C-alpha cells in the first residue's frame, strides 16, 4: 500500500492568480492529495437554480495539472442562506426546543425531507459534472456528521419521522407499549401519532423511548448519507469517503460506512486532550502540547474497522487550533509524529488541515501549514519531513493483531441514557481497556459488535456491551480466542429491559450478577494483589473460578471455558493485571512500555512513538523526544527527530 500526504484547500478563499503557485508549492512539499469544495455551496449556487461552477472547473484543473489528486466534497454541511428562506423548518432543534440557526455550519435536521432532496439535487449536479473528471480521485460526503451536537434533533420533522420509524419497527402501538414497558407510570399510547420526542419531560423519560430515539437518530444519518452515496456511485468509480470525528458516538459509524469505500477522521490531538478526555490535571499538563498518547491511536484503529481496512486522516492538526478551551502550540516534532503514527496504523493518506490559515471568520486563529500571508508556518517543515520518511520506507500492508477490542455504538447510547453513576461512560470504559493493551506494547484491532469472524485472534476484549448477542460469544469461541467481557455486559435487551435470563447471560459461563452499585471517585475498592475498582462494581456469584477478588473477598474477575467476566471498572493498575493475565492465558507476547511511549506493528516494520518531551530508550535504542523510531526486525531503519524545532 502506497501511503501519501494530503492537505485541505479552499480556492474560494484566495485570489485565483494564487492557485497555481499554491498547487506547485503543495507538490514541492511532498503533498499528493488536496481536498476542496466541502463548504462552497454559496459559491456554487449563490441564487437558487443558478449554478456557478466555472471557478470550480478551473480550480480542479489547476490542482490536477500540478499533479495533485483531488478529493471533492459535497457541500451539504453548509447550506446557503437562501436555503433557510426556502425551508425555514429545516433547522435542527436542540433538547430545550430552540432552533439551531443559520450563521455557522451544520444547520440542518437530518430528518427534513425537503433539505434531503436539495442535497440530492446538488450532489447530482456535481456528480454529473465531475464524476468522470480525471483529476477527481475521491469524493467526500458532507463534512463531520454529528459535529457540534447535530445528530439528534427535536424538530417537528424528526417527530414525524420518528413516529413512522416506530410504526415500521413495532408494527402496532400495542407491541410498542409492551416493548417499552409503558404500563409503568401510565405511559401507554393509543396511536403512533401520540408519540412525542423524549425531551422536556418532567423527570427522566422512559429509557426504552430514549434508546429507540437514539437508534432512529442514527438511522437518519445513515439514510441521509446513503442518498448522496447512491448518486455518486452512479456517476463515478472513485472511492467515497466521509470524515468522522473524535469521540462523536451519536450515530453508528459502521452503518454509515457500509455505503462508503473509505473511512476517514479529523485528528486534533491537542484540542481533544483538552475537551474530550477524562484525565488528571497532571496528565493533561504533561501532554499539553502533544496530545494523549492513546487517543489518536484508538481512533485510527476504530476507523480502520469502520472502513473495512481502508482509512485516512482527512484533517490533521498542523499547529494551534481555535476551538478548544485553551489552544497551545504543538511541541517541535509532534506534527510529524502524529502523521507517522497514523501511517503506522495503516492510514493510506494523512491530510493536513489546512494549507493556509484563513485571515477571516470563525477559524482565523486555526493554524495551517502556511500563515495567512503565505509564509511557511512551523508545521510546514514537519510535513516535508514526513514526506521524506515515506520516501524512505517500503510499501507495507496492515496485518491482523493478536488482540481484538469490540466497539458498539448502541452501547454508548444505552449507557448515556441510563448511566446509573456519574463516572460510568461507555467510551471511557472501552478506552481504558485500550490504554491497558497499549501499555502492554500490543497492537490492537478494533472490531464491530456485529463481527462474526475472529479467526486468528488469541484474545478478544468486549467491555460494556449493553446487549450481548450469544452469536458474538460463539464466534469468539469458534476462533479459539479468550473472551474477556464486562463490566455491564449483557445488562439489557435491545428494548432496555433486564433480560429474563438474568445478567450477564454469557453462554457456558456460570456467573450471575446479583447486585450493582456505582461508586463516587473517593470510594474505590482495593483489589487483592494490587489495583482498584472505580465507578462501577457488580456483586458476582456462580460456579466459575474466581480469578481476582477485592480485599474483602468479593469476586471481581471470574472465568470458565475460555470466557472471563469482569464485574468492575478497573483503574490503570488493575487493567494492567487483567491484560497481563489474559495475555498469559492466551499466549500473547507482551512488551510493556514506559509511560508516553507506544509501539505499533505495521507489516515488516515496528513504529515506536514517543509522546514525551524527553527522550526514551526502547530495546537499547534512543527514541527522541516527540520523535519516531522505525524498526525492521531489531534494527532501527528510520529515526524522525525534529525536537530541536
């Protein structure tokens, strides 16, 4: 697989006479891909029905003539002002009943049929015009679905669509009442058109109602994307991509990915450390200018799974961003490290956002590879360095890891609906397991809960799966892999009720959850031999072997027949013990890493990345601060050291 650099560019922001020089400079930097068009609807169609695409024709030609491959975005994330005049009810509505107004972006409701038709129309126009253009080598649908809390809408359009969704899912209102347990608090309905959206209720709405609405909202994103994907597929053979985000879980990315060819995501390590990650103040201070050592890697592995093996970084942070609570600059070397780490996880393309910093509007404080006046920004030399490293490395393909980690969007919806404890969060739980695996020096494959093929894996971790499909456990067993599930696995049915068979209901594992408690931060439970239980503890019984227990003798981890059930939310020390025990049981070789240093196997190479502001030693070799060392076998073949700036 050939791995390449890209960049995001907005020709509509710059004088046309600058385009050719910009394109030539991109090529000289080592950039091979350029994304354009995703926010340009007002320049494509300033007046309804009057298309002005000649400028886009010229931009594509200039970029292509310079040797750049174009990713063309559909502009549906930024409907122009006249669209609101034509469809005043197309705006999404927040949980408090307030419309999300015009004046920024993503100002639409996925359920509005009129806007969906407008999106189909503009997609048809650009697909017909550019579908066979030799310079347009890939397409991006919309931009960052779900960003700015825009998946869930409480609009009238959403209410009507949800009623129709319920009718299709349940068939009769009586079946819906039974499934949701609406006899409780006299919540029963006589007709589907009585069903409102689950907001503005006096106290908590029925969790079954909320979960159904969350499933519906995800399905609306899938349907919205499919409209554009189907049109594009009829006019182009170029791959279709969407750029997902970090820790945006409100829709099922695996479902959206079924209609696309490549998954991509927008990686902003420093911004995400600040506003999307639970961590101590000490941890955030230590990695203030580097980002968390595992957050980016987690999403690389997640989106590789969403893309069925094909994935990109569509937007890579090149300097300070503008949208986090605080926006420090990356340490020297990090802009290169982030890109090389993505390539180590199998990225086909890493695309920096953006070529030149905008001198106006909301993102004028967001750095690019160039400053607004065209002078190279600090990230430019690091992008050149990455291009040089790619030239030195042989082409590789991602190989299957020994360990898989199951991820399930619906479980996040369930536990956000009824967390039962302020510290319990599905992403936080799964990410803590991922961290433990990475601290052990392991490469990890993330897989969907719908996966039924686990051959080749030695161990599979599946924490927090709200609804446990026995077929999943069977598939893991048939692969002869150790299954480590829990806590809170198999706790509810798809309709958010306690399963009749009890919890967790893991086949061939005699473990029963007798009692559940959530714990405040100051009330962790010590585990015999080291480590603590945090946030969540389940009182377990059964005939399975007790593998770990609390200091007062309560089972924490039980196992039987190649299935382990973890009844508590571990701290880091306890995760390290669980991972070590599982690796020993499954025959997985560990290489424990020092804090801030991580490794990833990629083909014949092993990448070691050092997120620390100081150098580290791995296998007797120095890994520079904020640097990357690439091994082939036991021999270092590439070192990227830009820590001096």
